[in-house]
C-alpha cells in the first residue's frame, strides 16, 4: 500500500492538487484533431501528390489522419483534391451533405482552392463556392510539406474551434526577390557559365533560412 | 506527301473542291458542305485512297468571316494501309450560326460518332443523320456552345447555386496568395506589350 501511494504521488510531481481541469470543448477538440478520418475526393493530377503524401515517407499517421474511409458517412475530413468541374458540383455537395457533423473540408491545390487557371465556362472557381472550406493549400500541385502545414492549420482550427479559413503560406516565393530569379539570356554562350551565379543565389538563400537542414522551417 | 489524293479529289468532284493547298507536307482540301458526305464516301471506298482511320474532327470559329461560312469543320483522316493523310475542311453557318448543318459521316466511320457529338456540343454544328446527337462534354442544362467566339469568356452556368457571402459568413473572394486574376493573366489582358522589339520581360 505504501509503495502504491508513493508511486501515485510521483506522477503528480510538482503539483499541489491531485487533478487537472479542462473544458469539455477543449478535450473534444484535442481528441478530434488527432482522429481525422479522411474521404479523398480525388479528381485530377493533384491525386498523384496525394498518393505521395499518404506514403510512409511523409507518414500521415503522425497526425492521426491516415485512415481513408470510402463512405462519406464514416469520415470527418473531406479532401478535395483537384479541379472541380460544374458537372461535379452537385456530386461534391451531396457527398458533403452526407458526412456526419462535425466535418471539415480541405482544398488541396490551387484548382480546388480557387479554380486555378481553369477560369472558364466549365470549372467551379474553388470549393468554397459550393461548400464551406476550412483550409486552402496553394500549389500546382502543393508539396507534401505544404499539405502537412495545411493539416496542422486544420488541427489548430479544430482545437480552437475557430471559424476563419486557413491558407497555407508559400515557403519561398522567388518572384518576391528579383535577385533570386535566374534569367537565361541568349548572351550566355555556354549554359554552364550560369552555374556560379546560381550557386551564389542558392547560398544566399540557405543563409537567409538559417542554414536549416533542407529548409524545413 | 499525298498530293495525288488532292488531284484525285479535284478530278472526281471538280467545283465541289473549293480550294486546296499542300504546304509543309500537309494536304488540305476545302470541300463544299453539300459534297461533304460524298467526298468522305469516296475517300473511304476508293482502293487507292482507303482512308480507314478517322483521326480527328473539330470546329474552328472565324466570327469575322461573313461571306464564306463562319464555322469551319475540320476533319483529319489517315490511311493505315497506304500511309497517307489528308485534312478536309467545310465552312458552314452565317454570322448567327444559321444553317450550320452538315451531313453526318458516322455511317462511313462509326468512330466519328462521339467526335461529331463533341463538335455539336462545343461549336454548335448540327450533323444531319447522326444517330444520337446530344451533348457529350457539357451537361444538358448548358445553354450555348462554349467554343464559339461569341460565348462570353467569363460566363459560367452552375448546376447548383453558389453560396453567398452572407450565407457563408466568410469572404468568398480569392484569398491571398491567390490573385483576383488567378490564371489566364494573359488571356484576359492581351499579350505582353512589346516596345521597340523588346517585351516587358526582357
């Protein structure tokens, strides 16, 4: 008995009290954000990147979001991966309506987020035109790291119960900094003449990112 | 390449072959719409020609061409046995697409079925004698033909109503980093300006 009592008090080291408090909402949010059952609505080329994302290399199971459910009634998270044409609009909306509350929608790639360059008669300019969308991930297609960023944004949103949509920011936009762009000119007789210039720019970039491994910050 | 096909066509149909050219190895015959089916029949049945593969069919709109038919129906044919190609064109319809009709050639090449449906769907050319002429890419509720130049570039016809911002409670415009002109930046604003032989990007 004495040993057991000692062990119990050890787990509460540093605390005067024998219990912890939280709100039910927070507890539920914490539970929900690590058990996202996904319904992949894959329509276009972004699907290839979605396959890469769900591979062991990027290990979606870290976020508890690795289990696909091919019935909307069993899933919490609708991945809209790819271009949504006007013809698919009613289908997507119906699938969303079949999902149980609480439910979230993640727009994977520029087409699902805004229609992308399909600015024409046949494409819906973003899933938010027909269903509520929680997170937008730009990219054509987005890198898996960007998608993981988006997933973490969604987890934050679930935990905090916020209503605002999240948008994944680009990590590095070369167009923001003209010196970061390498321009191929006809004056360069041998393309290899450009290599020192490219290396210099890449070095500057690495320095700007604080010499991190692969720049995953 | 296959100039003799053009010669044979002209010999056989005379005035129904409106013009021909064979530049860079591509042989083209512009056919009077009335002779369309007869020309196709001849190309398919003649043993020296034997065009057995219908490669493609499409419509090309020339809205400024008021005299000779606005919509051009373009057909590409290939002969697997003789290894030669030809391109046929027919100009149909006036400025309002009145009389944009042409004979169906599905009885000659069954594979033309869906291609003719596509041209009907996209360009609005009606094919006389087609067994099942309905839309193939767009939905039945769609009005107009999107590849006609007179179809407004920004007109969409949603099947379900878009959400409004009041209903959604959040802005539905394109959020950062998506620009308002996401995509088609050159299509909506014209080609890049070129001054003194140098473009803006130089």
